[in-house]
C-alpha cells in the first residue's frame, strides 16, 4: 500500500503542475486540445476497437452480465459519439469567463465573484470506457487536471482512450499530465485516492451503490456522489399519449443497461385504461421481457406481473419495467421522491402548470 501511495503522490504532483498551466491557458487552447483529441480518436479507431475487444473477451469469460457487457462494448458508432462529444464540449462557452456577481461598497471598493477551477479532480468509474473521454473533456474545458481510475473491466479501453486525449493535449501545446489514468486495476489505488487529502481536491465517483458507499464511508477528500438510476416517467392526464408511449419505449429500451434508462412508469388513472395496453404493446414489441405492476395495472392488462414492494425502488438495468397507476400528480411526485434515486425523472403533459409543479417539487437532478 505504501508503494501505491508513493506512486499516486507522483501522479498528483504531475497533475498539480499541469493544472497550474491549464488554469492559465486560453479558452481557445483548451478547445484546441478537445478538437485534437477528437481527431485522434477517429484516426485510431482500430486501435480503440482492438483494446476494447480484449476487455470484452475477458469480461465475457468472467461471466459479466449482458447489461454490463453492453456498457463496456465500443463500436464504430460509439467511438464516433465520443469524438463528437468532445467537439460538442469545445463549442460550449468558456466556464471560466463568466462573472457570477459584482457589487460596490460605499467606500468605492469594487467586488467581483469569478469562477476558478477546482484543481486536481479524481474520477473513479466502472465499466463504461466512454466516461474516460467525458470526464477528461469536462475537466479540460474547465481548467482542471484529472486523475482517472477506471474499472478493471474497461482497463485496456480506458487506457487507449486516455492515450488519444493525451495526444490531443500535447498537440495543443499543453501539459499532457492534465489527464492521467491510474496504471493498475488494484483496488488499493481507489483507497489511496480517497485518502489523498491535499493532493486531490475533489473525488467524483461514477458507478453503482457499492462504489458510492465506499466513497461516502472512506473518503478524506471532498466528494460529489453519484447515485444509482431508478428513473421515472409520469404520464399526466393531459399527456399526448401517442408521443409519450414512443418516448417512454425509447427511454426504456434504447439501452437498458445505462443509469439514465426509465425503470418505472407512473400513469394517471384518468388515462390508464386507454393508455396502459398501448404502452405494454409498444414495450413488449420492442423487446421488453417483463412488466411488473400494481393491482390496478394488472386489472387493466393481464400481461402485467405483480410488483413486489422492492420493485418500486429497483434499478433493473435490464428489459424489465414497473408500472403504477396513481390518482393525481401529487401522488406521482410523492412516489418519485420516496422511491426514486434523484437521477432523471420526467413528466409527459401538455399542461404547463403541471409541468412546472413537477419540475419544482420532484427532487431530481
């Protein structure tokens, strides 16, 4: 463990030096690093696919679930999405150029509140290799250095992506140590990062409950915790049901293994009899394997299995969905705030007042 702490300290020293240069770089120079990184990702697509194939083969042999394998797998479309994501971040306004507030004192003193980078950010994540590019890009854009610790399942993929980002940083004339990947899958590195007070300024975990709980319990570094994704969609009585069903089907079935997928649907009882069978048709036709619901939902459509109490708080990460009939928007909001994970929740309605009530009262990111 002492050897890991020493090695981590060396990485943090390099990151701190890179951060000082990055924090004083121009917006255009940081954007150039992002664009150059995107170009490198496109140019080295076969290198990335080969690295990812090694990860997928090893994960398959270990018996990784289908949902996790889907998170892990890269293809040409997902690699292009990574590159396009970097370019999209480059198009955003400079987060360091905004004046947050200003005021004057009676004695003539002028005071301004300006954003500054956080410093060295540690990001700990699990199976999705594209998080390597996402996290690195957001940190570069905002003038922060980042130390990335990816999951063991995505080690080779993350390493290859980080190499592309570092090449882009160098091409822009910046210090490549602004983005570094922990060079080991040893879990002791995670503990070392959580104990690196004074070397890492903030820890951001991207993973499941066990990782989040570990960070909450063990970290001596300030942290921004990410919860699981028990995400809800609520069909209000004023919803356009045709549009709503299409969107919810996509939100559930496009990629069932991601934390932003819809896991539970609430339907206003005023439209449930008409809407629920059509929703079940769309979901089952799209490959949903099981729909679990309350007693009222089962009465309306016999294809729905009975939901147990634990279903309402469940992140399935699979082609399974829970459905509950609610008497009002107030009941929907209460249900989501009680069972949800405060991640991503949606209302489907054409009533502006209902939409505003939902977005004000649902405690969701």
